[in-house]
């Protein structure tokens, strides 16, 4: 028998004075951690497969459970941390690429938390959002450059296709396959009620959701899964996925065991084999090729729908954005390195890409410098965690934000980061029918609506505090931001002053 | 009249409704005390578990109420549409168990009395405790 | 409207409550030959055992008659029904007029003539509150009791007297116990269980001759006793109706609305013949639920409604010395049997339907089987493995469950 080098990551701590042996933890753990021992007449836990998803803790009716980090400690080492050593043990055992899910969890600087907002006091007084009208509506698309008049002198509004959002928050791309049908239904219904949009991701659009078409962004990714004419016609916009913040430079990966009948039909691929999207679009090798795809998609949908191009935030993101702004696309979506994923190689997720705050600031500045900022709207994602992050993003130049991890948290996710195993205990990142049942869209969609409403209200409060009553006045308004604890280089890239200046 | 109705598609078979019901009707102030010392209070709602389907069964407070009509002790009666059992009068003859078409009447831990759902009208909860405990809207308290 | 009810037990109470569903003001008079507020006859053995108090033996609340506007003539016996004059005559000569009459006279214990019965010092039947009060007054620990009849009533009497540590022997002509509800195998399991609690059985014989304190049986054995309880059967009280010209066979004949062949005269309960839907035969179904429901239907019809009592089947829920039995329907058909210690299950199928069942020991949720017999549920939509495993709603189709549990009708 070979030595098992992998210690359990977590300990299940049960307070036996509170435990009533109801066995709900046993029934609700897809990793089979808990079970009732009839000889001992006790609940016992085998923590080797515990992923700290918190399902048992949340459902326990007497709050008898706690999950803690396994207190087993390797000898302290400032260079070789326990985690780094565990990863070496894992690879020595499996010989494989380390796979992870959700966003980069490492201790890199979070720039949102080093940016502060202004408030008005004496001159330019603050506005009370409960008394005055506040506008958080926004439009995404190419801004008209000039006004045309007809032969009678009346102004003509021949406008480019655009998306109208009641709040500057959209749900980012999460494919059907990486997440469950019930999760998609919750996102679609919430988007409909909120007057915003959700994104199909690269898994195609399930037939049952065509009715939410007016609130759907249909993604065309490098694998072109589920892409055909009706799919493009159903959505409100089309998004070409060039890259994703969590794994820039590589394509998507859905393990074969997660591909059942419904996924196979929606993605238009065979059952049971891994669905791997190629790294590049094999018909896009230059910016001219991208332009050709943008125009073909517009042609296919009668020039009625805006086209979004989604890229990952990498080193020369500003130059790429400049190219996209000239390609005919209407909206550019930038995904920072903290963006989430259903499955990605750990090293790529944790080491590739740059923070969205810096990418956004440099893209916005470059487009302004080149005089083409109005060609395109900017949407950013990759760890927008609160309404404050939204306000700072808009102030740095974004037209709207994409949220995904926050949306999943609203639906019950506890960031255990085991999505790639397909045993999500919250019914989100799984296709197992018994687990998917746990996510009731009637409950989940309301929670999503609640979250966005709450953020919208907070945005209005913060804007009101700044003396601004419309999102348009906040967009790109870097004077409303100050940095704290940032060096001069960072301040320059962000284009903001230090607090106190 | 509002009753507890089942949304079969959402039941996870977690049994939280059963434990909450048992505790709510046990007379103990909280769930821990209700089950302390090896006590096993009986729930008036029962989960049926199947391969891919689960659902809860409890008294439908139906208009036919054959249980009330057959009760030999006159312990079962209808109060404001809710079918309740006077547990002091019950002798545990099981005629109601014989009569209920849903199998909703439960025998208590001693075997000498029956227990049945009374929509929490006679305990401190006031509104069905099982519905509040369900994490997934598999049972709801409404008019249909 | 003047309603008169002869009787004061389950059928009578059903009639009162049935009338009051429709007619809140009509006059109701109850005439009973017992002197008590309506009490539950099946509870007399529980009372004797001390499991039911003096207060709780009553079938309804103390203010039941007042709340329902009922006048009671207790300890009064009806001797004659005069259909022409539309009144009933009491033993003291008084007459009570009626517009609608309910005959809910129940039955009386059958006491067969046996040699030397008049010599017995203490001989009781087991049918009324008065009879158990008399027994209680006499009973002493260790007392020897001979019970004639191993049916439902005889064994309930044995169970009650066992609480007083009486030395009990039960004698019956039949070679098995509880023949009316159990088959041979179930009867044998129950017999062993009761014997394990101390009661003795002598079956397949009867009493040849009594003397004051002992009985000589036809098989040669002798049983000594301090008290005899006769529980060999009951006879329905049908004389009032037959003497008034109404149709009577083994019991009073009624149609499905509970009307007798006499105008404006209804009958309900143990004195009537019912139609058994499970065997498609006519027989007396002497069961409290049946009596109540017949009474309720009759009461509603007496007050002007048009209700029918259909789908009556034999059904019993009873326990002896802690072992419970639930049975229903008829046992003629294809059988499925499972046995495990004191747990016995027999399901009887015929013509693609569940016709009857016997459950002993684990009797949980038996009502699901009962409703399948009554409603004649088509078994082609039922999962037979689940049906045989245990009574469960899971065996039915999703559509049926949506309707029954989800309140959704498609």
C-alpha cells in the first residue's frame, strides 16, 4: 500500500451536546462525510472528503457543526508553505495538471480596497436619493457621433444597436454544463425582473430559456458550442469570447462525466466525452479576422444586435482594446485575473492576467487618448464584490459591470472551490439531478434580485453622497477617487491622486 | 382555508420538517431539549423517500374526514376547519389509522395514542413549523 | 320538523350531527333505554381496565345535547312504532309523535340456552356500561373467570380482566379465535400472543353443563370459575320495525339513503343490513365508523338532503394485550402473505383490485390500503412492489399525488 500524503484539509467539529442525530448532515453531503453509527448511537464524520462547502453547517437545525482548517501543522517555513508542499505531493501522486475552480484566491493586492470615494459637503451639496430622482440606468453600445437631420430639418435618430440596463450590473458568462439548469433559470428570471441581462456562457442556450431571450446575451466562444442561427436570433446581444480572466490564453474545459443528455443537446456535442474549447478561435488570427467575425455575426442577425467582445486582462490589454474598438464591435468586456471559472489549471488561474482595476483604467485612458472612447462601451468583471466596487469601477471608466461569483454566492455558493468535481452541494455547479434539485429557482432568483436591488440602492446613496444624480456623471470621473497606500506608479496607471492631495 | 401543500419537485428528503415538527409538538422549549436524553418525540409529518422522488405526507384536513367519523372515543373533531385530536380522550384504538386514506395519522412512541398534524394551531408556533423549516419550498402554507 | 331518534349511541349521534348540518332549528328528541349521556360502547373494556376515566367514556362533550338542541328521554323504552299515527309508544304508555323517525337500536348480546345456566352465581354479558360496572364491583385479583366466546368482545373482556390478574379461560366452539376478522395463520399468532400473557384457550368445544362454580365441557374437561362472561354473539334489535311492518331479514333492510320500507322511518348502525362493496354481498357491518356514517347520511336525508351511503366495507382496528390488528374488506381472491414474528401481512387481490387486507403488528398507515378497497382503485396505475412492501403514497402516479397532496387538479 502506497503512502497517502494528502492530509484532510478540514476538520468537522461537532458539538455533541447540541447534536440531535437528525442525520440531515448525512443526507445533504454529496461527499459522504457524515454518517450515523448505530452501534455508537452517534453521528460521526470522515473528514477526508470534506471540502468545506458549509452545507451541513447551514442546514443543521441546532447549529451543532463547525468546519475548521485541519490543525495539523507542518514545520513552519516562510518559503515552503503547507499549501505549496501539498501541491507538490499531489502532483507527485497524480502526475497531472492541478485543476481548480472559482477565482484566484491568492494574496495579491486588491486595488478596490485601496481606492477611496469622495463625498460632497459644503459646495456642490450631496443629494438625498430618497427625495431626488437618481438615475442608474445605462446604455451599452456605440455612441452616436453626430446628429442627422432629414430634408424637413427634423432630427433623425438612426442609432446603433444598444443594450438598455436599469442598473449597471449584468450577470457574467457561466455555461450550462459548468452550472446547472436551475442556476441558469434563476439568473434568467432575475435578469428579466431587474431589467438587465445574463450571459449563456459557452454552453449554448437551453430551449426552455428561449422565452428569456430579450434578457439574454448569447456567447460565441472558441468551441462554437450550441451556436446556430436561432441561437443568435434569440438573444438581445452576441458576445464573442476571446479570453476569460481566470484562464487567459487557454480554452474552456468541461469534463465528460458532467455531459449528460441535456448538455449534449444544448451544446450540440456528443455525450460523455470531454468538451474542450480550443485556445484561439481558429478563424481569428488577427484584428482584421476579428472584425470579419463581428461583421458576419451582425449580418447574420440583420444588424439589430450589439456585438460584445470579451477579453481577459493581460499585459497589453490597452492595445487589444484599441484594436477591438476599431473592429466594429459595440461593447468590450474585460475580465480581470480574479475572475471565476468552473475548472481551470491552477497555475494559470493564479499566475496569469492582471488586476481589472489597472486594466480598466489603462483601457479607458488609451481609448480617450486615441479619441475613440465613444466607439465602444466598457464592461468589466473579475471580482466585483460589492456596490462600492461598482461605483469605483464606473468612476475609473466602466459603463457597467459583470458579476458572477457574487451571483453564485446569492444562490448559496460558499466558495469551496470544488466545482470541477461536479458534486456541488448547493445545486449550482453540478448536473446530478438529486443535487440540482437543491437549487429552487423560485427562491434563488429572488435572492439575486434582492442583491442587485440592494447594490443599486447603495450605488445611489454613494452617488448622492458625491453630489451626483446620474451614472453618466460618474463614468470616468476619476476626480471622485483617491488612492490610499498606493505607490506613485500605481496612482499613475489608475489615473487618480493620493488621498490628501 | 390555508393548508400545507406539497411541491414534490423540490423535496430533498432531508427530513428537517419531521424533526422540526416533532420538536415543536414535544412541549420542550427548543429542539435540543426535545431530543435530549435519548428522547424520541414523534413527528406528525412523514417523508416518503424514493429513487428520485421525495415528498412529505401529513393530514390534509379533508372535508370527508373519515378519521373523525370513525373515532370511537370522540377524541377527533373539527375546529374551524382544522382536524384536531384531544389527546386526553384518545385510547389508541387506531380506527383513525385504519380510516385515513393518506396514512397521515401517526402512532406515538408509546403505542397508546395517536398524533396528527393540527397546523400548529395548538402549540406555541401558531403557523406550521414544518413549512418554516423546509429549506427548499417543498412544502408551503397557502390556499389552493 | 319533529325528529325522533330511538337509540343514543354512534348511529344516533351521527343522525343528530347529520340533521344539524342541514336543519339548525328542527326539534330532535332522543329516546334511550339506558340512563347515560351518549357513551362509547367500545370503550367499556378500556373503562374496566382503568384506561378510560368516568369522564372520558362519554362519546361527546357534556353540553352536546344542549349545543345541538336535543331533548333526551333517558331510561325510557320504546315498545311500539305506530306508523299510521306517526308516533312511538313508550313502556309507561306515553306517546312521542314524529315527522321523521330514526331507529338506531343497535343490538343485544345473544345468550344461548345452556344447561344449568340458572345455577351460575355470577354471570354477565359484556355490552353496556352497566354490565362492566357490575363486573367491576365483583372483580378480585386472582379471580377465576370463564369467558364463552373467543370473538372480538370475548377477547376484549379477557384483556380487561387480565389487568386484575384474573385467571382467565376462554372457550369457543370454533377451532380458532377471531374468525370474523382473522385468517387461520393470523389467528394462531394472536392466540399464541394472548396465551403468553396468561389467558388459556379451550377451542373446538362448548359447555355441556354448568353448575354454580364450574362448567363441564363437551370434550370432557372441567373449568372452575368465580364468574362467567357470555360473549358468543349479538342479535340486532329489529323487533320495533318488523312489528310495525317494515322489511327485516337478518337486520333491518334499508336503501342506500338509509330509508327503511316504512314511510319516514330510517335506520342506521348495528341493527341494519349494509351492502358490503368489497364482497358485493349484503351483511350486517357492526362497526362504529359504519354506524356513525350511516347515521350521518340518514340525518341529512331526514332533514331534506339526498345523500347516499355507498362503499361500505367491513373494517376493524383492534388490539389485544398490546398486539394490534387492522383489517378491512373481503378475503376472497389471490393472496400475498408476509410473516415476521408477530408481524403478519396479507393482501387479497381480485379482478385487478385490492379487495381486502389483514395487518398485525406493524399496522402503520393502513388507511391507504382501506381507501384503495373502498374507491376500487385500478391497480394498473399502482406500483405493485411498493404496494406489497408497505402502504405508501409513492405507489400511486405522480398525477394522483399532485392532486391529493399538492391540491393541483389537472
